[in-house]
């Protein structure tokens, strides 16, 4: 699917509560825009526990699920649709590894994340999850 030269994708991106608290909303959006990704939709909201369960449904059997739900519902978040050529993989490259301590310097998580849970940002991991997540949030 990625061999198309004009593979325009949409990713659902969430600046998690720690990112909002750290006042790096603008910094994160700048990193996307400098890479010529487009902010198509954007809103600030507090995620309900019900919506959090739906968003993270694939993780419900994990031992960290309750911590994850507490974290993502702990304060306001910024939710966006970020679009552009190969947007899904490019957003994830800009994010860095899930574990902030292993994420490279220069990535969002490497520069601003705390650990494997408190990691500043969510980005869809596939075209299918992007569609599901965009329907949940917009
Ligand atoms: P991703 O956000 O890089 O796609 P996922 O494996 O989908 O990573 O996990 C979703 C979120 O759950 C992570 O962003 C992080 O906040 C949290 N998380 C992932 N793995 C762990 C873990 O092993 N312990 C605690 N929290 C975790
Ligand atoms: Mg994921």
C-alpha cells in the first residue's frame, strides 16, 4: 500500500495530558508542519473513561490497562487529524519509540516523554486503526 507515490493518509494524533501540562502543544504541531504534514482537524477535550476504553480496546487484557485509562483521562488532551503522504508512518517516526527512555533524541517522546506510560503523544499505527479512531473522535 506504501508503494504509491501519492499515498495520502490520515493519522489520529492525541497530545496526551502530560503534553498539554508541559505546554508543548505548539512545539508538537510545529514539528508536524515543518515536515509538511497537514493539521486537518483539531480539538481540545477531556476523554471520558468510556471513550478511553473504546480507543484502547486492543489493550484491555494488558496488565497496564487501568494505568493507561487513568493516565489518558487525567486532564485535557488535544486531538487532531494529521494528513499527508505516508502520514501514519511519518507521524510515528516523529513520535519515537513507545518507551520514552528508549526513544531517540530529536523525537517527541525522546525529547519530552517520561517513561513507557507517560509518553506525550498517540498516533495511529495503521490505516485501519486510523479509520476506527477518527470515527471515535470526529
Ligand atoms: P504506542 O502508543 O507506541 O502505539 P501501544 O503499545 O499501542 O504503544 O500502547 C499504548 C499506550 O499504552 C502507550 O502509548 C503507553 O502510554 C502505554 N503503554 C504501552 N506499553 C506499556 C507498558 O508496558 N507499561 C505501561 N504502559 C504502557
Ligand atoms: Mg498503539
